[in-house]
C-alpha cells in the first residue's frame, strides 16, 4: 500500500469490513447481518468509522449515549423553524445539507434578517472535537447545541425557558421527549438530542482517503498528489491542519481582521490570555471545497485566495502565530495545492431535511 501522507495522528486505521459482496448478499436475502455496520451509530460495537476517520478519537459523553431515537429527535429539532421566536429560523437555515452544513454566506443571517459577525462553520465531523465555535467557547457539543436559541441574531428567544415553553405547546414533541428521555422537555435534553444528531454527520471516504489509505493510485490526479506533498511540507499546512480531521484543535492568529478597524479578539474573549488575542480554532478541511466562503469572517470566496493569503504570510500583527511565514509557492504549486484541497469531499453526511414535523 502506498503511504504518501502522514496525516494520521496515531492508532492504526481500521479497514472497513463491509465488502460489496456482503452488501449484495444482504440485499438479496434481506437479512441484517452484523456486517452492515453503516447502520450502526458511532461508538456502537459494530460501528466502523468511514475510511480515513479514526474512530478512536470520537467524543461521546457518558451522560449522552447515542441512540437512534435520540438522533431522529435531534434531526427534527435541528430543522424545525418553530424553534425560533417567530417560526423563521432553524439550525438548518445556517447549516444547510446542500452546502455541507454551512450557509454559503460570508456571515450568517438570522432572525429579522439580522447578521452576526462570523461565518457559519460546518457541523460535520464535530464528534471529533470538544471545544466548539470559532473561539471554542462551548466546551461540549451539548453546550453548543443550545447556544444559538438565545442569540438575538439567530433564533431570537429571550431565554431557554421561552424555547421549552414553546416546544411544550407541540404535543408531538412532548411525546417524543417522553419516549427518548422518559421525562419532560428541558433545555438540556434539547441540547442532548441536537448534539446526538450532529455527531452522526461524518465526512470520510474522500478521494484523498482512497488514495492515501487504500493506495488507490488513480483516486486523485497527479496535480492533487503534488498538492498533497506541498500541503505536508513546503506549504506547512499540517503544522495546524494535522491528523485525520485536518485540525490540531488549537487556536491560532493568522491575522484575519487585522487589516480592518473591527478586530475580533477570538479565543481571547474566552480565556483572557493575551497569547490568544485574535486566535481562532483551526477548522477541519474536510468538505472544504463545498463550504466557501472562507475564514471566520468569510472574506475569501475561493480556495485560491486562501492559498494566496498563506503564501504572503497572512496579515502581520503583534499577536500573529509565528508558524505563519511567507511560503514562496510558484503559480503551478498554488494550483496543485488547491487541487489537493478539492479531493477532501467525502461522504457520511449527505441527507435531505425532514419534510414532516411533530404536531
Ligand atoms: C443565523 C445562523 C445560524 C443559526 C440559526 C445557527 N447557527 Fe450554528 N453557527 C453559526 C455561526 C455564524 C457560527 C460561528 C459562531 C462562532 O463561532 O462564534 C456557528 C457555529 C456552529 C457550530 C460550531 C462548529 C465548529 O466548528 O466549532 C455548530 C456545531 C453549530 N453552529 C450548530 C448549530 C446548531 C445545532 C444550531 C441550532 C441550535 C445552530 N448552529 C444555529 C450560524 C448559525
Ligand atoms: C498556524 C496554523 C495554521 C497553518 C500553518 C495553516 N492554517 Fe489554515 N487555518 C488555521 C486557522 C486558525 C484558520 C481559521 C482562521 C480564522 O478564520 O481566523 C484556518 C483556516 C483555513 C481555511 C478556511 C477554513 C474555513 O472553513 O473557512 C483553509 C481553506 C485553510 N485554513 C487552509 C490552509 C492551507 C492550505 C494551509 C497551508 C498553506 C494552512 N491552512 C495553514 C490555521 C492554520
């Protein structure tokens, strides 16, 4: 097997055990063999991570085990616009399945067409992270999953009691919460259900994965193969976008904002540590060619612009990460790098939003 890249953090990747043969046999005879592991949920005994993802690194809190019913409930809550003050905003407004769970806008538009100051990141592969949001202010996906409801520029509730009271007017939800949690609707249970749904949104088995992990020579073009080498070495990308999910889960100041008069202090607002001034979480690069525009302020419309930005050494400021330096990439090298980034589109998250909601 050809092993060009060294992106994996550690732990040997487990090969998927489901072969096409077994899929056909199972379909023919209609039995649900334990080999049909795609039906299993992350963390379950018979679950296998999609190719390229390392199942040893998933984070599922003990007090919120994944169950199919909870994931289904979370999916309804994620896409139901009634979970906003005026029935116009769902999580799914800004995290659309059609654009890899982002919204395709530089910054998001929420209730009353109000705009926030940051770009919507993808909700894909969140189960590999603890700290959520660009500044990592939510320590768990559970905490993240209730935050937007009380944002005045997102779902617009004054407080979570208002959300819970509104959900309680929908009998169908009362019944579903009883079924899933054996109790009434609470803010925490809403968060648990939505977090569970988000944990099932995975991206793996991309052309890059097939090339690197399966040795499938033709999976990515020669240009993308050159781009991968650049990504690992000359362009220094893996100093931060490391490991199977292309992130060190740390915070860095590249200089985004420092050419404007409204500097977002990023991680510093959470830690008050001067080293964190203007630092933002390294985002995953999986699905990146489908989630433009880029950076926390959504300033770049194309991956080529992102590469140009890194090539120049970001935007200088007193707090810039010292690993960001000019790269001296040639024109063709920049193209190769972009070509590589385009091979990171995988599967495991594609879906249609529900068409029916509880009454
Ligand atoms: C009005 C648009 C909007 C709505 C509605 C919205 N989000 Fe977001 N979402 C954003 C933006 C913008 C960010 C980045 C905010 C930040 O980091 O400060 C974000 C961040 C996130 C993240 C963090 C991803 C990461 O990599 O750290 C997750 C997960 C997420 N949202 C899920 C949800 C869920 C669940 C809901 C519904 C409860 C929701 N969003 C509602 C726009 C929205
Ligand atoms: C010093 C750490 C670091 C290095 C080195 C680095 N990145 Fe990043 N990358 C980040 C951080 C942090 C962000 C988010 C910055 C922000 O929005 O303020 C980011 C954002 C991005 C984005 C936009 C992601 C999105 O969802 O909007 C892309 C694309 C990207 N990086 C690609 C690259 C490539 C290609 C390289 C190599 C040329 C590279 N990065 C090198 C840390 C780094």
